[in-house]
């Protein structure tokens, strides 16, 4: 039986980057079990869709997740990305966001 997941590689990448915003593409690829080229394509997709913003820090990128954006799903447009990420597990950006509000 083939391995499969309820979450797409894009969703898993988003969750990983929300928790590890300074991850390298090599780290993303290893986490997802894909090639670096595939990881690059996923990050480009997420960036072009506006869900991820890249900030250059020296020789590395730091990723910021746009938690306020609606999900890309016709059924759940009333929910935002941050709510989904919080449901899937605590992330660095979620904890920081709650500290700023609290």
C-alpha cells in the first residue's frame, strides 16, 4: 500500500515554514520527502499565491506566513490560514501572534 496523507505537500510545507521560518529549502525537502527542486516549486507556488512572504536575511531566507488570508477552498472561505495552522498544531508564528495580542 502506498504512503499517503490527508494534507497536500503544499499544506505540509506551509505548516513546516510556519514552525521553522528560517528553514532552508533542503530542510523543507527533507521534511516533505521530496527533492529540493520540488520544494522550491512548492515555495514558489505559495509565494506567488501570497500565502508566504520571503525576507532575505544575509545569505538565507526567512519565511512569513500570511495567516490572515482565506483558505483556497470554496467550501471554507470563511476560515483563514491561521485558523487551519492553529488546528494542525502550534507554530512559532502562531505563538508569537498570540503573545502580541495577549
